[in-house]
C-alpha cells in the first residue's frame, strides 16, 4: 500500500469510521438504537467508497459513490441529532471531517457524471 497513490476520500472515510466506532462504544451505554444507526451509516461510507474502487463500469462507480454520499449525509444528521439532544458533546473536528467528505464525494459524482457524458 506504500507505493499506491494516496486517495484522500478513502483515508478520510476510514478515519471517520474509526471515530464513529469510538463514539458508538460510549454512546451505546446511553442509547443503543441511535448508536446502531450512526454506526451503520458512518462505517458504510468507506465501505461503499472502497467498493466503488472495484467498479466495472463508470455507471457502477457513480452509483457506489452516490450511496456513500447518502450515507455521509445521514451520518451528519445523526451527529446533529445527538449533539442537539445532548447525548454527546459537539465535536468540531468530527463535523469538519464529515463536511470534507461530503464536499469530496459531491465533487467526485459531479465530475464523474460530466466525464461520463463525453
């Protein structure tokens, strides 16, 4: 993996998954249902982005990245809900990471769709 070109969105989504796992370990003691929800959405972002890397067609690639885009937005929703309900303290670093991933996957989808038209 050392010789491979860095893929920023894969790295960020992996870091997100690690942070979500840590968060849900504590959160599950307070609210297991919400912990399970954010665990599923927060870890599936990277899983879908990694699946996209093995896509056989551009259409399949776009579809997988689009699923990741939906999952990261769902994760953002759960983070806002948890923060506003005082089940967790606001984590600015985590919010920035989520927003960064949203921006990147949105750009990937837009660029891929434009390139697919040509």
